[in-house]
């Protein structure tokens, strides 16, 4: 009974902590790069709201493997005309070539130039720059991304995080009655070259869980797909495990075994549910530990068995790597990992 209470406690509070951390990461990203997005809009005409939404989504708010390794915040691949540095990363196919930049500002500039110079994106610049829905749908139509829900992801980020204000700032079109502009004026001295950072709009706080859920739903397709050559589905919160087992003709006990979890009636959150046993090694070389993640979370995301994840990284029962640590997924780690404080996480 005590073990069950611990499990239920973890299920209730771990997603809330992760969602809060994700919201803070997005806010920090916006605060850090909003001025750059505005400058790029003034230079090329790409709406600042679109640039920020793409940057947040494509880079995982600056925390994705590609962003960390190569300062590539927009997932732009090498293409035949790229003569700069390169990095190889698994995307639609394994080991695809992506552009590597010396600094994030170079990624932002290249993104703007990429859209401005591309003939297939030319029609977007005929749209009203405040028409973020038209831009989001147009990017998908032009083939910028293969995700069928790409427009919805961008639109939701723009609306949930009030990114449209930065497009309006670039246009010089924010009214005096706008609370964000008023706050900016009250905290900025006339002699300062740059205004102090505007605090995030209050609407951001109440949509945190929805943003996380929408991002997850957009990432995974409907029906059966594969992660690390392992058959899996993405199930919505409240889905019956029995219904999953029945639909895919799998013994119910196997569902819990494959997903390394205690028996339950319904999915407690939107989650990946594997329909076959996960692999002993991952498809990617490594995984960078994110705030709020548990070993089970990582094992599910990477389709690797938890015991294998622990063995590859010299972990003992009860160990959890600290946030930001790079966990090996394919080869034995060369040294032990920095561990998180034991009171700051739940294994399951």
C-alpha cells in the first residue's frame, strides 16, 4: 500500500513540476531572444511572432540536442548550397546533415535569409505580417515541416505566450492602452538605449499544461508508429489499458510489462504506450536529462529498457542523473554521472 501511495504521489506531482519547468524554459527563451526576433523582422520582414514560435518549437526552447550541439534553433538542414560547418542528427532519417552555427544569432539570421531567399516561401511575404495563422499554415504548405499539425503548434505557442506583441512592436503598432507597453514605459528611462524586459503576459500561467499536452500530441502521429524500431502508440489521458490491449490483440499483462509500470485501469496522462518490448540500446547516441524527468520517462521517450539505461550509465537503484547530464544510450558511459539530490525526483 505504501508503494502504491508513492506511485500515485509521483503520478500526481511529477507532470505538474515538469509542466512548470517547461513553462519557465519557454519564458526564458522568449526573454532572451525576443529582441533578436524583432531585429530580424525589421531586417527581412519575417514576423517576430513566427520566428519565436518556430524557435521555441524547433529547439525545445533552446534545450534540444541539435540546438545545444550546433546552435541550430530552426532545424535547418544542410542542403546542397550550404558551405558552413555541419553536424549529423537523427530526424526523418538517421544521421541527417544539419547546419552548425558559431552562435545563436547566426542561426536566427540564417533562418530569416532562408525564408526570404526561398522562392517557395515568397508568397508568405505578401501576407499581412500580423496574420500569424496565414504564415503558420503557409509554412506547412510550402513544405517547411512534415508534421501535419505544425501550423497548430505555432499558432498555439503564439497565442498562449502572447508572441504577437513582438510583431506589433516591430511594426511600431502597440497602442498606449496595451498593459505590456505601459509597463515597459514605466520601467524605462528615456536615456536608456534598450527598454527593460517586459514581464510575460498573465495568460501564460494558466495554459502551461495545455501547451505541454499540445506539443506532445503534435510530436507523435495517430495510430501505430515506431520509436527505436519499437512499436508504440500515443494514448490520451484516460485511455483504458484494456481497450489498448484489446484493439492491438496483446495480453493486458504484457502492456504493463512492456511499459515497465504497475497495473492501472486508465492512462494517468497523455503518454507513449509500447506494444512490444523496448530495446536494450537506444537509437540516439545520448539523452540530455531535462527538468522533471525520471528514468522511466527517459526510457519511454527513447524506447530503451530502464535496466539497460541504468547499466549503460553505471547507475544503481535509487540513482538519478542531474538535470543537464548527458546519458549514454548506445555504449557504456566512460565514467559515472553526476547525480541529482535524492529528494528532488521520483524514479517512477
